[in-house]
């Protein structure tokens, strides 16, 4: 297992393990760039502990692509050091967090534009919304967060949903015939048709894109805050799919869809189309990886195609 040896500003040497899962996903998704990122983590971690005058304050954590270290600032304020390899999805995360300025999202304390390294407000990683016992209440919590997060226009330079929609529509005619199951193929063609209807008006709100219940944490200053955005400028309806899909329950699809569209005051037909567009997006990724469409996505398409 790779390891980091990080020297803090006080010259204390601290050993940090890089989880196997993080190294594996970096290699899977980013190839040699991911390998270089993992190799550079020892030096990068040491540099930022020194640069921001931080002390490590617990065990390292990780998501799919980032290493997160609980730290203390010079004044003993808890924070989190997030080291990641920026890509198209994550490169605008600091911009979005700065734009939200802590309103229903984790607060950005500092940022290094060259490496994408961030110093974030420390939240309670032991109190994740995915642990909430009531799936309906968890859906309403996400709806409330989305209502606030998507209420403002995206700042200039954020990745555009319109460009992503155009790319999907260009890719779908060649990709969808590769799906062997005729029923699934028809469902996905209907998703592409729904996207084609709404793509000319992609919207301009600041979207989180990935607000599932593991990207919502409790905090001292607020009951729940969003983390780990993959920002887009677009229609808030494109943000509904994660809350419909997590803790998947086929019989709950329409309840969640209605609850989300009502809370965000969305046009139901446009929301239906943009949610089907998310199903199409996921499937196009699976096709690239040589995998079939996922059954939960197909069931969402079945239920929302004619709600």
C-alpha cells in the first residue's frame, strides 16, 4: 500500500496511508496522470501542511478521487485538507464553493489554483445523510439544499449543461445501438428524445450535479451542508437524479420525483426530461466502459417516461 510521509511546519514527521481504493480509482479513471498524482501526494501533502500552517488531527479519509485529511489551523480551528487531481467534473469546485459562500454548502477557506488543493471547513463525517433512517425525509433534506444551491446564477466560466447535452445527443446515435436488449434500447432512445426537447434551453443556475445522500454532512452551524459539487451551469432539474437513485426503491421513484419537483417549483415535464437525460448520461458512460445499462436507471426511465 502506498504511503505518505508528511513533515508539518513543526518538523514533526507523520505517516499517512494512501488507501488502496484511492490509488486504484486514480489509475482506473486517470491512467498515468492518476499514477503521477498518487506518487506526488507525499510532497504535496507536506507542502500544504507547511504552506497553510496545519497540523494533522485524525485519520485520512477518501472518496473516489480525493484524499481528505482532518487538520487544525494555527489558531486550532478544525478544517479539512482536500487533495485531488482536478478534472472536467471537479475543476470548478472551488469556484462554486466560493460563490455559495457557505450557504447550504461547505465553506471554502483557502485554495491553490495550480494543484486544485482546497482547505475546507470541517464537517462531521460521522453524520452523513445516508445514515438517516427515513428515506423520505432524506429526500426532502436534499430538496431543501437544492432549492438554495440552485437559486443563484452560475458564475462565468462554469462548465455548461448545454455543451454536455449537445455532446450526449451527438454520441447517442452511435452508442445506443450497442445495447443488445431491445426494451432497454427503446427506453434509452426515449431518453434521448426527451433531452432533445429541452436541450435548446439548458438554463443558467449553479448546479451541484452530484447531491446524493453521501455528499450531505451534518455541521455545528447548520443541520446539513452539501459537499463535493461537480458544478454546472444549467437547469436545476438536472440535479434531481441522485436523490431519486440513492437508496434505490422502484416504488419510491414517483414520490421522490414529485417531492423534488414540488420543493424546487420546477415544471414537471421539463424535470422529467432532464432526469431522463441523466439516465442517458449514465448509460453512455457505461457503454464506453463496455458495461450494460444499470437496472435502477432503466426503472427510473420506465417510471418517468409516462409518469
